C-alpha cells in the first residue's frame, strides 16, 4: 500500500513539476526537438522540392507531410473542404486551440537544378520559387515540437497543422475558410520564406481573379472577313481599356492579365478568345471598384465588336489583418534566436545567382530586423488574408534566398533545395513553436492577441469571394 502511495505521489509531483516548468526551459526543449528533427525535415522538404507539384496536384507533397504527421502521433484528416490535397493534423485536447498553416505547391515552368546558374532540372517543369517546400515542412516541424510538450504535460491545449494547397493560383484556403475549418481556433500561426528575417507587421493586397470569354463568329480572314466577328478584337479592346484605366487607379492598385486563348490560325477570324484577369488593391473595397470597372470595359468591348462575352469568377482574397500584439510576441522569440549565419560558400553561391540575374552582389541577409511599423501594402497577395479575417494570425518571414533576387524564379528554386533554404526553414520552425509555447503557457497573451484582432477587424461581414462547389483550375 505504501509503495502504491509513493508511486502515485511521485507521479503527481512530476506532473506538478512539468506544469511549473519555466518558459525558458520549454523553449530550450523545443529548440532541441527541432534540431532532433532536422534531418527528417530537410529530407521531407527536399522530397517536396523534387516533386514540385503545382496547385491541386500536390498528391506526393501532401502525402509526405501527412505520413510524417501520423508517424508523430497526430490525428490526420484529409480531403478537407472537398479538396483532395488539403488536410489537417491535430494533437491534444481543450483550450487554447492554436493552428499553424503549411503550404506546399510549386510554381509552374521554373524548374532548376541545385546550382547557382540557370539550368532546368526537368525542362518545362515546375519549381519551388516561393519556398513552399520549406513552408509546410517547417510549420509541421513546429507543430510536432508543441505536440511533444503537450504529451509531456508541460503545455495544455490543442495544436492543429493545416495542409493548405493551391496558394499560387486559386487560393484554396478561401474554400477552407468557407467550410469553417478555422472557426474553432483561438490563434493561427503563419510564416513565409523570403529574403529577410522579420516578424510579420505588414499587410498584403486583396485581389479578385476572373476569366472573360469572348464569343464571335468565324470567317475567312481574307475572302470574307466582313462576315466574321472577331473575339480577339474584343479581347484586345478589353485590354486596351484596362491599360487606359491604369492612369486613373490609386497607385497601390495593380492590374494583370494573361491571354489563355486567342484563335488557332492566322487566316481565320477567331470566334473564341479567353483571358484571365487579376486585379489587386490594398483592401477588398478598393478591389470592388476595380472589378466593377473591368466588367464595364468587357461589356463595352463586346458591344464594339458585335460579340458576346461571359465572365467566370476564379476566386478572390482579402488583405491580411495585421496583428501587432502577436507580432511583438513573435519578435521576442526571434530575438532569442538572433540572426541566421551563412558560410562563405553559401554567400558565394548567393552572389553567383545575383550576378546571373543582373543584381548587385550583396549575398544573403540573415540579420533579424527590428519590429517594423505597418505600412500600406506594396507586395503580393495571399489567401492567409482570408484566414486572418476569421481568426487572429501571427506571422513571420525567414531568409531562404539571395538578397533582392527575383522571386518566383529559378533564382529562388536554386536556394530552396539546399542549405540556404534549409537554414531558414529550421529557424522558422523554432520561432513559430517558441511563440506557440508562449500562447499555450500564458492565456492572457491569447486574450491580448484576440483583442487586437477584434479592434482592427472590419465592421463589414466577411463573405468569401468564391463560387459554390470545390475549387477548380478551369
């Protein structure tokens, strides 16, 4: 009887001791866990780099991450929001519930070997020019580090890793948001590979993607062109209208388009043309103004050419709602980690890339930046913006490529499959998990992050800008 009492008392005291473990000790353990996973994380990220799968085709990449999550004791659910490559991996129970985002899709047409001079690994294939092979892997590594602390009893709550596909094209997170996948979260973590290392204090651009199809009637381009109605004429007038409109939009707005179909042969008046248009602005309200005008321009182009037109929404995304309270928590943990250092060979590798792309040879910037003010968005767009509309999101970036090199290009692919990219990935995994540890350990921090979110949230209702049904590239 006495022996049972002693064993029970010892177990109880161990539990109390673990619960009282300092944040410093927990963070040391977390960093050790990430270091212990390092080889596995590099192998997974390299395998995703080699698979280089584009939007909604990331079957190998998502399986690699799901298999590793299962191996580490997570409950995995796939086909989230009717998307075959979307999944969740969760561990723990109760509050707080903290999520972490992970992307893994590649960019079309920028395959590159692991070398600092341009040469496709597989001609015409995709490549990870945005570092998403590192993104999903680092985030899962961070979730596993937290899982181990929950398992030990030093932290209480639930951690959920979100495998989120198709960020580069149709923005699958929007469908996940619509299905309520993030509704039970208290806070969500996010990072993105970059050429700087800093806490996330900047927003992103909202956008809308849509296709316009012009339909006319064909005829011989020389014998009887008067009997034809050219769909390409309509498309050209549409783009001319867009280009004249550029002078009259606010400077932070953007207009892009891509011709997807423009007839088949030169001697036939084309009866069908299709164009993909993307409009960006610093808020959804600004994008709505651009969208209404673009649709009017399409209507006018059809009237001028005697053609008809149809519009099809691809998707639309909101701007990121910056959470500066969360950014301050992240900054403190990044300061504990300090700068990312590089070898002379890595710096030489980066400088060769910069020389090849006609950029100043300034190497790699692994220095941790101070917490920055929030400026009007000047960069790109991301469907993390939609997640931030329904739950507080804490963000960061870590250096994975040469400083000021061209993004979404072979120059980044050349870095994301080797040691420069690996270092940023491991750094991000540590910073993310250490920040999650603060949130799990101190409920008041979670509440402060939530208050920041509520204070800055738009009074307008969030409405996902997507059509019914699952996402499609068509």
